[in-house]
């Protein structure tokens, strides 16, 4: 199902024209209404009139979370406060929260993209949408709520907490769609089991899960335990909230609503686009946002992007699996290496969560990468030859993914040090030398 | 007719083998046969013990990577060429030996053999009149 066929299945050339036009408009709003951006443009020697289209995005300044903090709370707003009708904020693990201000038009855009997201998941007005995302400053609850209302679904604003009561309501009100974080979905499933409740007692058929990273393994688990199809929704408070991108029923990546949010995949160091299909950091330019438009906002999320048309008919580009955070990136022999790339290689080989550690050192001016892999039961054979083959296979697979060679060391379980239960992924000894 | 062998993955670090034997000692498990295969980086400790389930649990609880494998225990006839003749039967049957190691069984020589087709190995050896050890025989010792 497609909510807005005109926007979502638009010919890509036509989409580009629309994006160019919207970017030109946005750049002038930034220049004339936001001192922070005017200063950045002036420093870079860019006149707003120089910008004709999105091919020039790479030359424009980026925006970071730190910029938002430095301008806390309303410094990046592009309209007077009288035009702002809603504020949201994300708590953030360090320091001040990041704030989002919405005009009336922004709220319309937001419910539009959430409506598109719900349709992409096969949800319509016949559904009963149970929203267990928190309501409040957090964008999850109200964001899904407005979109679900827009498509005419029956909305249950359950918010978070009181899991037993939520299950009771889901049962009594016949909820067909569950919207919450994937970890809460698993918690709900476990609580059901404890209460002796069978998933067939509920009518759930779709799950709209997001606000935190999750794996395919989690998806399979949720789908099996709750008897629903689990779909991934992506968004950030800074950009708008949930509904920036959404998976369709084909589960082949998340469609980005590119007429509003222009994505770029860039090298985190140079901030220049990476060749098509390669891993890089995801940036968004919010061309239609009025309240707090952001130019090349650095999400720090690493991913790849596909532009091919999807089986669902949408022409919108898709985000593939999220591969971690750009802050974790290492540069080894001039090659960008993300620990998550190594994790995916190991996951493919063992189907269980691998414990590994990267040790980077510099010997005779040459970077050396050693990968320590804990030998769990999935990896362990009692034959030396097979263990050696395993190490060789890991080495070959990693080399083909990273393009650089690594030494593989098999180590005993629990020997990689963990802090707060999580293994320390990277030890970079090079820093000590400099 | 198959024996269950316990295998433990060990890094080549001083004192690791002792830590395994210490765990087994503490829970009163006897080791009947014992072998180490190693490379420059790691080793695999293989054992036949008298109470494999207890040993497996105790080692897992201590964080070791442990697994069980089915192997064949063969009593080698005490005569010149005894070992050689037994292996000829194995070769003829087209069975590939992955590894083997010797141990003493009731003052006789015995070997543990891991093959690509362990069941076939048992059939060939018993069919040729060899004494293939059963789990019960080892525990009685
Ligand atoms: Zn699609």
C-alpha cells in the first residue's frame, strides 16, 4: 500500500528537480534567518545564490550534534518563536538535550511521513494501532500517534510502562498493530509467556519498531514470539522524529522520504560522498522543515544506500542495515574500517553473537590489525585442521570485506575484557606511540 | 560401541592445562585417556573421562569451550604388527583417520581413533574380530 503515490513513486529525475528547488529555497532561509548558518556560509565564501542544486551539497557546511548543543535551546530555529507550535527533545546520554521546534507545516509534514510509513507497513484505517512508545518530549509516541490518526486508524495512546495492563488492553481492544521499541516488544513477549498468554489470543499482525538499533536475529525472535510482521522505522528528533525512513513489506531496506529529507552517504573524515554502495556516514538535509531546518546533519549512523526501484513500486532510495556509529571508525593503512563490518562477517559464519576484539598497532610505520575471536561452541571443533581452516576462512572473508589483511587469533571464551557486559571492541595501540 | 570424548579449546598459555585438570580433580572425575594437539597459537585437549556429563558441565561453568565427540577405542593385539594389521583393515575400508592417540587399558595398549565415518570404523574393526571398547568397560576400571 502506498499513501502518497505521487511523492513516493516519482520519477527520479522529477524528484531531483523538486529537491533542487527545495534546497535553493532552504539555503536562502538558512542564510537570512539563522545567524549560525549565515556565519558558516560567509566563512566558506558561499553566497546563497551560488547554490543551484543538491550536487553542490558536498561543498556546503555540515551540522553536528555539538552545533545543536552550542545553540541550545532555540539558536538554530529559522522562524520566530510565535510560529513554533510544538517542542520535542531527545534526552541524549551526555550533556544537554537536543531540541526540535515544529511549525504547523512541520507537524503536517511529520504526520504525512508517518502516514506513508504506516501504509508502507500495510497499516490502514481498519487497523487498531497500539502506541507503546513514550508520549512526551520524546518524538516516538506523538509522532506515530499523529500519523496513525491521519490514515484514519483507531489509535490507542498506551505510552510506555505497566506492561500487564498494556497486554490486557491489546487483548480487549483487539490491537492489530504494535508500535514500540524492539526491545520493549521482546519484553512484552516475555511478559505474555510469564502470564501464560498465547500470542494467538491477540490480533497483532504488524509491528512498527524503531528508536534503537536492532538485528535480524531480534526481528526473527519478535516475529516468532508475537506472531506479527516486524518492520523497521527510522528517525531522529533533530531531523523530525520517526518517519524519516521506513521499511516496506518487502523488508529490503528503509525507504527514505527524499522529497523532505535529502540523504548523503559520506566519508566521516572528508565529508565527501563515498562511491555508490559503499559504507559511510548518513547525513540529512531537511529541505522542507521550517522550524529548525538542518543542513547536512551528521547522524553518525553508518550505512549503505540503494537507489534501485523497489519491488513495492517506490522509487525512493533505501537505507540498508545500520552498521554502527561513525565514532567507532578506524583508519588502518589508509582504509576506513568499521568494527561492525567485522561483526557481520563473524555473524554470517556462526549465527551466534560473536565476541571479538580488534587490536591495531603500528610496527615499522606499518599498521597491523589483529582480530581476536573467542572460540564459542559454534566455532569449536576438536580437529586442529578444522580450527586452522576456520581461522583462514575468517581471514579471507574479512580481507574481502575490508580490503586489508588481518591476523586472526582464536582465543578462549570470556578472555576478551568486557565493560558493563559489553566486550571492548577496539584497542588502538598506535595512539600510545605518537 | 562408540566412546564419548571430551575436547577443550585452550590458548597456548602457561598453566591452562593444569586449570582443566584442577576442575576435574575437584569434582572427582577420572581421566582414562589424554591427548593434546597444538599449533603455535592454540591447542585442543582431548580426554576420555569416567563421568563425561559432570565434567562437561563443570568445565563449561568455568568458561571453557568444551564439546563432545564420538570416537572409537581399540585394544591393540599384543603381538608384532598388531597395530599395523588393524590399520590395514581401516585403510581397505576406505576410512580416513582424523587423529589417534594411545593410552593404557588394563595393562594392554589401546588407541582412541577419530575417523571421518566413526560408525563404519566400529563395524570394520569388530567385524574383523578386534576388541572395540565400550563405555562401560572403561568406567569399571
Ligand atoms: Zn519497498
